[in-house]
C-alpha cells in the first residue's frame, strides 16, 4: 500500500510585532538618555599612574589662563547648594526658572554678584558668555564661600582639583591654600589622565 504524501507548507513568521517592540525600545532610550553637558572650561590634564576613579566629588578646575571654576556632581546637590547660598545672598531674589537653570550647570566660573544675571541667560547666551572665573583672593574669597556651602550639602563629599598642565602654578597654590588653611580640607584629590592612555578621570591623592 503506497504511503500517503504530506504536502509541505512553507513556514511564515510575522515579524511586525518584533519590529514594533524594537522601535519602541529605541525611542524609549533616545528620550530618556541624558548626555553629559559640555564642560564650562577645557582643561588639558597632566598624566598620572593612579587608577582611583572619580566618584561623587566637588571639583575645582583651573584652566591654562588661571581662571577657577567650581562644580558639583548632581543636579540635586547643586539645587541644595544654591539654596544655602541664597540664605547669605537674599538680594539675588532668584525665580524658580533661575534656580532650575543652576541645576543643569555642571561647572561654573562667574562672580557671585553676577549670579542672577547669568542664571537669566538662555542656552546660547550661556555658551557665548566668557566666564572670568571665581575669585580666590583673600579679600573676596568667593571660592571659599562656594566650597563651604557645598560641604554643608554633603560633609562627606571629597574635593578634587583639576588643573591644566599649562596652568599658572601660583593660582594652583592659592587654590590649595584656600582649601587647606581657610577650610581645613587636607584630603585633596588631583584629577589627571592615566599615563600612556587617552582616558580621562583618574584621581590621585
């Protein structure tokens, strides 16, 4: 008795649902990803063999022109820092929009008196604003004020100094003097690149 032949049928898989899911995931990551904003000041870091990575640190940057910049790691820290500063500078009279603008500034180098004006800038105006740096002299001591209020936000937060390899040594020494003598901060970290690599962000004591 001859065997019955079973007709073979081609298998068809509908990939429409898979494509929809893929595009939904792609859209989700594009909308929720937060890119690191550009730094307020470019700093050419010196090399180091230390491999201690930066965690949560407040950073003090010195560019090659000797201008000093200060930064806090997260927006919530910056918001708390600004509220502390407002207590000593009620004349600022900042609006909610100005406070929101400060939260997204990763690093800044403008005088304390210019704070209300700078926080009124839109994105393009802020990019084109040439920041003169934070005062570190003995009379104004604005850097000391920012760091002191940042310590009140998080007393355990460490301080990292990021100096350009071609920066003014005198300015660098004055920054360290402000931290050690006026604020009694002796556990400092220096941000460098790893020797022989292009990776940035190593810190050494």
